[in-house]
C-alpha cells in the first residue's frame, strides 16, 4: 500500500472549528509501506487523501510506529503531544492530487521548504482558494474575522497583540529553517520556498512559494512564484524574475547555473547556464533582441522567446542606439566564496 506523503503535527482551528493552518515537524515523502500499515491500524486509514484530528490517546501508539520506522523526530513529537491541549492532526496523502484541504496544502508547502520536493514537484492546483487570509501574530495565527475580539482580549489582559503580517502564506522560518542558509529578513521568504543549501537571501531579497534556489546562490532581488534559480547564480539587488502566477504565458521561467541578473534588471524567459543580463535591463518574451557576432556586428533580430533556455548569453542595451543586443557570454560569474562558506 504505497502513499505519497504522511505527516503528524499540530493545527490551528478558528471559532467554527475549521483548520486554518498546520505544522509538521517531520513531513515524510513516500513513507514505508510498513509505516502506512501501522499508522492505518491506529487511525483507520481508508485510502485516498485524508486528514485526521487525533485524540491524545492515539499519540503513544503513533509514536511507536514512527519510532520503529526510524522517524525519531515524529516519534518524539507524538510522545510530547500526548498531554497537549493543541489540535493534533495526521495527514495521509495516497496520491499527489490537488489539495482539497488546508492541512493538505500546508503539508505540501512544507515538503518543498524541507527540500523533499522541488518547485513544480507536486500539485498545488487550487491552493489559493483553500487557504485563509490570516493575521500572523506573536500569539499565533488568527482568522481575520476573529482578530478584533482577540486584540481586545489581549489588551484587557495587559498584552499587546502584534500582527506581523496579513497573508495566506506565513514566513517559512516560523515553520522550517533549512540547513545551511542565511536569510537577512525572514518576512521576505514565504512558506513553500525552496532555499538551497548555501543560499544567502539578503534584506531586500524575496522568495515566493513554489520557487527558490538549487544550492549556493545570492538572492538580492525577487524570485517570483514558480521560478527556480540554479547553483552559483546571483539575483541582483532590485531585480525580478517573472512568474506565471498572475497571468501571462505558461512557460516556466528559470535561471540556470552561474547566471547574473544585474541590479534592477528582470527576465521573463527561462535562461540556461552562464547568462548575464546587465543592470537595469528587463527582458520579456516579446523583447526584440539584436544578435551580434564575435566582432559585435549585428547579424539578425529575434524576439527574446526564441532564445529561451539557451546558455552563455550576454544581454545589454546599446548606449547609443537604445536597442537590446545579445552576444556570446565568454566570462562566467563567480560568487564570493567567503560570503557563503559558513551558511
């Protein structure tokens, strides 16, 4: 009996009893059949994708099942949760289908941020419609219709309820801090981001959900939903990589290895390895690009979409004519190793 994913954790419910978020200490991808069978004996798995609200009495038997399978963090959580007053949940996904509940959606976002799945590696279809707009506060997530009452309650008890953000997606770092990363401002990396080992995200860098980096990279600009950046690449300050979340084409935009997106530049086509876009230049699919030969003489003009996925390209704007030009990029970028050595 094969399953796509399995996880046990806590959830927050609103006043109507609906789950509005969930956290899992150790989400599992392709869990062992023996574990599924053992967990099934505790919670009565029926097949399909299911969310179980657990009783405290079920936690110790579940701890034994996770421990026997070698998933010690999940086992530790189950033992500690045996006397908890929080909502405890178990999510079992037999298939990677579009999420049908908030708990399923949060599990999939955490699979990506735990680097168990890369962006586009699982179905997130319809996720926006499932998730609630939440006030993420110093006292936990609060459903917006309940915020005024909770703020009043806090004030009357001598507390200040601090609202960190209002969004459907929380900060990744409140759920997961992947090994070997630096994130200067954690509010700018959403849950569901894939931050590769060795990546630095500077203060103005931003990484959306279902997007991120392969490994060592410098992020000072914006990585939009759906975008993946290859190893050794630098997303310069104020730059932006166009996604497809809010309209536009269906082509998956990405940067390959050792690319440089200059400060305040942008790109709306996928680029291969070793590409450079000069500072301030935005390349969209329809941008007219004049191709140059080795002597920097014009050869032909194409639309940028015809160059999608190609490697070793250097894009610039001719200072005299204003036209966008492209030629073979002969010098690969190298990131400063000292900046990433202790990530």
